[in-house]
């Protein structure tokens, strides 16, 4: 069958790499893709939010399965468009409609969903632009650090965690009064800070049944030892040592099952991925956030560990036929490190020539912000490449990934040196 994958980052390159291996896949289109995805299929210059042109392309190219990588087209209603347009309704579409996508599109909606369905999460309140004074007053009942979240989509950067009450006041003013995150920050969720170890759990569902994909831990801060500003993600590791069998059983029973049942109870049809950002608090899982797609760069660690035919799994989910399906997971550990442009997540320059991707022997190089011009590979974003290695231990996977990174170069290339280091001494028995 012909498959269309929407997106242009490292997540989409990892998905394209795996989907292209499927015997079900005849032609894979990636829109718009990047310099790496063109080795997996055909890049197509389509905007993810131009619904009409996407629909026309699907019809003209007899696409039978559409897989959506990023969240924005889902939040804007691409799933609804496909399911209500007569000419497109026959196409298997992997991704929720706008109602389900509100789990990511609105932090307030997600928190109300969790409370309604008794899914463990941090205590919180939501404040609008006119409630700045009330929001400041609410902060006073918490001890530092403080968690402030822009309600809407903010490219993965809408969460700030100030260490003092004074800096929390300032951040609130920046968000509610000065428009730091634009419309996304016109409403702010303030919640209790949960102390524990963070991880990401990924669920694939057809709205009734589900499978749980390998879990991962990602690293958001720009600098080593979790210093510097939040980013879209600087690296990831899968599996997570502190997410043992007992802990993951709690996750399934207390969070995954109530989430899928909650969507059904609320009458929200949902097909696709559910990303559950969790905190392990003394062995108990709490939900930090939902996303309605795979994470990035977690996908670059998770997908290489899946042994199944991914296209077959995605088609089953999109077609309501996930019952009885299982995920076969490789036992090896995957460590992913992201190479970024100097200045990221602030201002950075594009168009830097990239060298050495062919010298990353024994590792996978997933492209994120790249383009090719006149046969030369160039940087085209803040996060440029994600290098992944699978080995029998975290130590070996780290060594392999960093060895490959030392062979890759572009002007002002930067990356964290400590990805996975914190997990090398974790006591799995505690979970």
C-alpha cells in the first residue's frame, strides 16, 4: 500500500526508516520530510496544515494509510477533515480528531480529564489573563520549585519551572501579561511540583484496544547536568532502568487503562499514539502531561527497539483492529544524543555544511533539521541530527553513540555529554 507520513523531524525520520522496511509498504511519501527521509521514500513539499492539498495528494496518489508525526495538524483538526470528507473517509488515518487532540492542545483540558477519570496527577489550578493577581496568590501555597505551563501548544517549550517565588511571579507576568508564549500562554496552568524520576510511556490505540510501546527517558535541558533552558529534547534512553515490571504494571492499571476507558466514556473517538509523560514518585506513577503523538527524541530510541512490522501495527490501530496484537521488543538498550546548532534553543544559524554522517559506524543517524543543496548536506534547524546506538548495556550504547558523534561535524555543533549517565547506577529493585 501507499503510505503518507506527515512531518519533518528526527521523529519522522525514525518512523520512515522503520515503515519503509515493511513488506506492506509499496511507496512511502514523507511531507515535507528532510534530507534523511529521502533515503526512505519520496519527500513531498506539502504543509502539514494545508488540509485541502494533503487531501488532494492522498486521492491522486492512492494513499491508503496516513500517519501524522507532529501535533499541530491534529490539534487543528486534520483527523476530523479526513473522517468527514467523503472522498477521504475510506483512507486509514492514524491520529485523533481535534477533540481527542485537546489532550495535548490544552493543558487545562488534560488536567480536567485526569481529575474526572481519577488518573493520578499533581494538584493544580488554571488562570486566565485577567487573573494575574489570583495566580500569584495561588503560588504562595507551594514550596519551590514552581511549575507553570502555557495552556496551548508552545513547540515543547511552554513549561517553566522557576526556583524562587520572585522568579515565578516574573514568569507569570511574562506569560499572562506580556505574551511570552503568544496565544498559547493566555491561559496558564499552575501545578504542584512532583519530585521523582521522569519517563515517557507510549501507547498505540484504536480507541478500544491498545498496545504499550517501549518506554523512554528524555533530557529536556540544553546543558549537562540538566542545566540551561528547556529545549525540544537533547537525548533519550530506552528502556528505563527504574521502570521495572511492577512499576509498569501500576502504569498500565492506574493510567493507561483509565485513559483509554476515559476517552470512551467521554465519547471521544481516538486512534493513534498517546504519549504519557510520567513521574515516578517513590514507586507510584503520576501523569505530568499527555501528548497525542510520539515524542522527539524518544522515538529515535523507541522505534529501533521494536521488532514488529510497524506499518502493520499502525494500520491495525487506524482500522480498529488492534485486538490481539502484541509488540515485540528487543532487549538491547538504545541511547540517543541530539546534535544541535550553537545557540539553540535561542537564536541559531542555518546552512552549515555537515560532515561525517557516513562515518557513524554501528549507529543510526536520524536527521532532524537538515536539507540537501547541490549535493551538500546542510543544517536547517535547531536540532540537526539524532544519533542512536543499540547495545547490551547503557554503558556500551553511550560509548557507541558518543564515538559516532565524534566523527560528525558542522560549524558550532553542540551536544550534551551526559545523556544516560544518571541511569547507569539506578537501583531497579526499588521499582
